[in-house]
């Protein structure tokens, strides 16, 4: 079968023929992948930017971790029925043969991630632990199911930031995670959501389709001036970061209220040079959020089922797997917002 694989610690990804995964083992299910998104993390690994060296011991690896599909075979001891439509959490544990949930990591096992440090879903079939497969309701089709992973990442960041009813929230970055942060902040009760970017017109268009009109382009003037113009000079309550660009955090702290929270969710290739005295005097809180939890996936799936079409504008391009390299370039050049591949 065709698979998109990262084969070396350098720029690029290869489309290669690989063997089918074979029958699922005990506790596993085999998924026929129906939709898999190209993530910002995938693009960074494709470009081989700093922050992805942890993949080296696992190369070559089939990438792809935002996906949904259908169970086509089950291994011994699995109660899930063939034909079940599922979204798949990419966190896996190896070393004791147990499924990922419930509970966290266990002693003596290694945590890995489908599509980064274990073979992922840029392929037609994939075997995964049955505990990682969450059934999808009828209203949530495969391409929306493939959005559960990035939306859950965003939802967990919003929970870390403790966004509350009526809050003014500043989102740094207009990409898929930034869009998810905006959507989940609104779902948490935020009264106003402002999103920043730089020359990201295709993503601004998506944000407007999603119902967000307070958009700041930092290429057109200082972030501080533009944000305060929108808020009438009032600081924001929470900042949610998804840029991977440390200076954006420093800029955003200038508009964050005293005792406000900034949540960093991006992967950064450079350190943060934080002016600590100002940070301390303002009693700002810098928090981090990474990945997502099982309970968050269940919440996100429920949100998708309630209003599936409200999320669909996030997907701007749909391509077959054999055009995956084209999809990577569309994403890398920011000509697309979310590219969905259909194996």
C-alpha cells in the first residue's frame, strides 16, 4: 500500500509502497483510514525544523496523526464491532501490550505518538490499540472526525487557560490550532475572541467563515496598538499561543491584564527571552498545554455532533493520498488552511 514516510533527518517526505499491516493482534483493531489531516507538526517535520529530533530513533516512520476511519478487523479480546466509524487518539504506549486508556503512563512502558514516533495514518490501513479508537456519532463524518485531534489539543489549552464566561481572549496564530483555540474559547463562554496572524489571508477567510471578525495582522502594525484599538484600551483576560514564535509571547504579554494567564501551545525552535521583572510585577502566569486527554476527545466529539457544519469551513483542501506531497507544499506555503488527505 502507498504510505507517506519520513525516512531521514532532512527536508522532505517520501511516497513509498509498504506492506499492509496484517491481521490485528490481541487488543487491536485495524482501521481503514478515510480521512487524515496534514498538521502543522507534520509540516515542521517535513521541513525538519528544530524540535523534531526526537523522531530520529524511529525513522523511517509513516506520518499522519489526525485521522478517522472505519474498523475493518478486530483482534482477539476486542468487543468493538467491525464497521464501527472511529476517530483515533495518536498517543500509544509500548512495552507491556496494554491499551493507552484508561489512566496515564505506567512504569516500564514508553510513550510514543502515531505519525511521529510510530507508524501513522498517511496510508490506507493501520492497526491500533482498540482503546485508542473512539466511536463517532452518525452526524460526524470522516473528515470531521479527523479534526477531533487538533480540536482536542485546542480544547485542552482552553481548559488550562481557564477561559470563562465573558472573557476577552487573544489567540496568537490563525492556523488549525489557532482556529480550534478560537472555537473552543467561544464554546467556553468567551465574550470576544481576537486572532492574530501575519499575511495569512486564506486562514483569515476561514476564521471569518467560522464567525470571527476581530483579526489582527501584525504585518500591518504593532500587535499592542491593534488589539487595544479593538478592546477600547482594555487588556485581555487570557492569551492562547499557537505560533511557535517566542517574540509573539512577549508582544502579547503587553496586552494581558494583571494576573492574566498566557497558555503556550506551540512548539518552539528557539528560547523565550522573558523580561522577568515586568512579568513578576504584573503577576502574569505562563502555562503550557500539549496534547489532549481522553475526556477532552469525548467533549469535542459531542460538540462536533451538535453542529457539524459549524466546523467544516476549517477544511479548505481535499486530496487523494497520492497527491500528498502537493498537500504538504500547499500547507507549507500557507496557501491552504487544512489539507485533508483521503486514502
